[in-house]
């Protein structure tokens, strides 16, 4: 009698464990239904976009610089650093410097710098003697 109770209890436990993933994945009929009010889903908020390249122009009066084809505006909220993460200002940069950073596009289409770093990013490792150097562009 005790063996039958144990066997029945273990069987019920096994069925309950096997059925729980199926039940947890079951979806309500309204889960995938479109919004009732017909409103479009909100667009995801985009983060800062990366950039890197050489400075083509700098305009200190309007606090703008051009990197490649991007004309970027530097604000008081922009985090500007030179080599070794030393704080810097726009005056520390000159045409031809390699820079990297991130910017955000405003509602008016203006590109505002969030971070600006002197140097094209992280230093690259030197190639070993056995590897060929990349061709100049």
C-alpha cells in the first residue's frame, strides 16, 4: 500500500514538473493583439552615435568642428579629453588631428557632441615583424 502511494505521488510530481514549462509559455489571447486605440508603438530612444576621423575644420566662435562630413556642435555638456583622458577644451584641437567620440542628433537636425577624444581611439598594437604592414590609402 505504501509503495502504491509513493509511486502515485512521484508520478504526479513528475507530471507537474513536465507540464510547468508548457503552462508558463502559454500566452493570453490579448498578449499579441494590436493596441486597441490604434496608436503606433513609441520609437525607441536612440543613444549616442560614434564617430572618428580627422578634423577638417574648427570654428571656435560657433563651437563647431567638422570631422569627415559631419559638422558637430560642442556644448558645455560635451565631455572633451585629450590623450590619457586628460580634460581638454576645443582650443586644444587643431585641423588634421585624429579624433573620436560620440554625438546625438537633435530634433532640429543639429549634431551635438557628447564625448570628444583627441586621438582616433584606443592605441593599436604593433604588428610583429612577420606580418605585413597595411597598404597606405
